[in-house]
C-alpha cells in the first residue's frame, strides 16, 4: 500500500498538499513543530494511491512518498 | 517498499528553508536540486544568486553558489562561464534584481547569447525589502511604494521579460511557467532541465521565467495568494514557450 511520510520539522503549514491531494489523505493537524507551524499529517492514510502530487507541490520538500 | 518521491540531495538534509510559508521560491529551489541530481551535475553547477529573497537559500542548498551585487548576476555568471566553460552556470534572480536594477546586465547577456541559464522568479513585487513596486507589478496591484495600486500614467505598465528578450536575435530558449499546481510544477521542472541541457550542449542563452506568489508582501494567506496568482498574475503573464530554437 502506498504511503506518505511528512518531515514535520520542514512543514510550514501552507496547505498546498492538502488542496492538491486527489484522495483527501492529508490535513493540517493540530500539533505544532519547533517553529510553531501546525504541520500536515495523513488523516486517511489508507486512501493514498501514491500519485506523488503532494510531494511535487510541497515547496519545502517535507513530503516523501513510498509505493 | 520503494521510495518514489524523495527529498533531493540538492537540499541540505537538516536545514529548513528561510522562505515564508507557501513561497514558491522554495518550490523552484527544490526543483533545481532535483534536476541537477538527475542530470548528475551537482558537482559541476555554479549558482549565481541575486539579491533579495532569491538569496535566502545559501545555507539550504548543498552545492556551490556565489552572490552577485544587486542586479549583476548575469554579468557575474558571464565571467564564471567564460573562465570555466565546462561548469553549469545559472543565475537565480527575482524581478527587482533581474528586470529593474539589473535590466542592463540581463538584456546585454541575453543579447550576447551568453551560454548561461537564467532562472527568473516573477512574483510581481520586491519581496525582501518589504513589497516595493517591481517592473512586473500588475496594474492596480498595491505595493508599499504604490499604496493605491500601480497606475499606468504614473508608473508605466508591467514588463514582460520573456517577450522583451524575444525581440533579440541571440537567445535560444525562453519559456514562462508557474508552480501553481502539481502539473505546472512538473512543467517547470522540465523547462529547467531543458534550459540546463541547452547550456551543456553549448546552445547559448536560455531563460525560464517562473510566475510565483509572495503571500507575505501580497498581504494574502497562502490559499488566497494562490487564487491571486491564478486569476491575476497568469492573466497578465500567460504561460508557454516564447522561443525554442531547438
Ligand atoms: C545596490 C542595492 N540597491 C538596493 C538594495 C536593496 N534591495 C535588496 S533586495 C531588493 C529587491 C529584491 O526584490 P526582487 O529582486 O524582486 O527579489 P525577491 O525578494 O522578490 O525575491 C532591494 C531593492 C541592495 N541590496 N543593493
Ligand atoms: S501520494 Fe497522492 S494520494 Fe497519496 S497523499 Fe500524496 S497526493 Fe494524496
Ligand atoms: S505542502 Fe509541504 S509545507 Fe505545505 S502543508 Fe503540505 S507538507 Fe507542509
Ligand atoms: S517575502 Fe515573499 S518572496 Fe520573500 S520569502 Fe516571503 S513570500 Fe517569499
């Protein structure tokens, strides 16, 4: 099953990955990183199809995708 | 399980970029790293950084770079390239840097068909210094130096750098892209790769103009700045290949 890994310390909470994920896998969570950003998290990991769109659109290279 | 999308080695593993949330400077820096890695050129690349937010990634990137005096990146890149013709030399410049203070150097390097690559970030504003009007600022768009918005009678019109350089004989490749969707991020990646390959093949001057957002100085959150980019910036600056002599 494909899976995404989010490097929470690199995330700046821009929301682009959430907007462009075709399967609504991601959401901005309520936990904050050391810079004070509420980082993105996979809330529906089982729906991930490994399309990489989240990784591609993330400005801060915070997402890695496995398949 | 195989990693199908990895953080590029062009970025230092434990450094967070200095750019604001949602700033597409960060997207482009990531793409350049990915392309250099894919082309096996990381050890051969020399980045010439402009002044402004465009220079905010010196400690984030993992390969050689030098910062030019404001606007002079194309002149500095010319010197480096002529002295080390095998190096892959590119400039990374904002619109204030490339199209305002550096206009002379930029147009002259393009006119000489200098064998360098320009990555030009058009966010319609001076980012680092607090949102002053740039040559690329849209009519009606507010800037700290145009609080009522840009007015043609007073400030002139937005400058289209790809089209201006397209009036010259020498440039080899000019394309305008954006990072507003994953699809366009991938197109930008392809354009950067092509522009680098042109240089390695000795074809002369290539430029990729990337239309991006500056959420901080546009005074919009990341989602609203994405809308502004889509609705306003891309209407003034349509995407596409302006010249490809290949
Ligand atoms: C000779 C000189 N004049 C003015 C400045 C001040 N200055 C620093 S960055 C900048 C503008 C940068 O804007 P832009 O090129 O659009 O880059 P961005 O910050 O948007 O990436 C200016 C005017 C300077 N550093 N040097
Ligand atoms: S890989 Fe595709 S489906 Fe999976 S989280 Fe990323 S965008 Fe969503
Ligand atoms: S796109 Fe990247 S930086 Fe933006 S919210 Fe998603 S993981 Fe965080
Ligand atoms: S001020 Fe604008 S251009 Fe500079 S890092 Fe922030 S969003 Fe990016």
